[in-house]
C-alpha cells in the first residue's frame, strides 16, 4: 500500500494486469453477484434525472423493477446500489444480439442522449474505492468471472491502473493520475 494524496492505494493496481474480455465473459459482472452496483449520493440524483432518457434502452424487467423500487435502492447496511432484477442482474443492463450484457446508461451516453457515462463503481471496475472519513482506499478486486480479463491483460501487458485510466481521472482528477503514473514508473524500476 502507498499513500497518494488522500488515498491509500494497493500496489495490486500497478502489479496486476487486466483488460475486459467481453467476448469471453459476456458481461457477467452485470449479471452475477449478490448486490447491485454501488452508487454515490451524488449519483442518486443523476440516476433520477436521466432515467427518462435511459428507459428506452432498458429491458422490460429492468423497467418494472426501477419503477417499483426506484432508480437506486438503499440496502439493509444503508448502502446505495442499483436495483436488481430477480436478485440477479442489474436493472440497467441490456443484452445484445450476441448475448453480451451491456449498460443502458452507457448506451444512452454513447448515443449522446445524456452526459453521464455510468456509475463510477462500474467505470472503475476492477478497482474498488471505499471512502472513509479521512481517506479513500483504492483496491484491486479479484473475481473469478474475470479470469479471462486477467489473462488478456497479461497477454497485452496492461496494468489495472492503465485499463481504468479514464475512470481514475474521473474519480480523482488528472493530477492524481499523473502522480500515480510516476509512482508506477518508480515502482517498476
């Protein structure tokens, strides 16, 4: 672990390699698991505002759940998440003709309908950020459904922090990322 500004960062984001391999996993991270995608307090308002423009991209089951539970839920542990359909897939997923899961929010963004790409937790994956009162912990999350992404990352020699560069800049800013690059360069020497 090392400190970077008000973050404590795991060396794993420098050492481990990762590139999403949607051809292999078909977006399983949006379907598997026991919880929805974490959302921030700021994102709660954004999700409510953009929902009318995202709704046309969503599947009927997702729309039904969102209209019943809301654009986000609060868990028993008071955490904010996207709602799930039948306790499995994220309510915001789309499924392409070739069976790959995608994100209705990101599809609306890519089509220029909204200016918000997707929840930062999704954009950052496989990096997970846990905010504490004085700092944020920045960690690599290893999940067996992403083994093909780890293999592809190794083949392409792409460290986790480079794979999620855009998301890290979105979360922490350009200067933070530039400092991370310096640390990574020193670390590899």
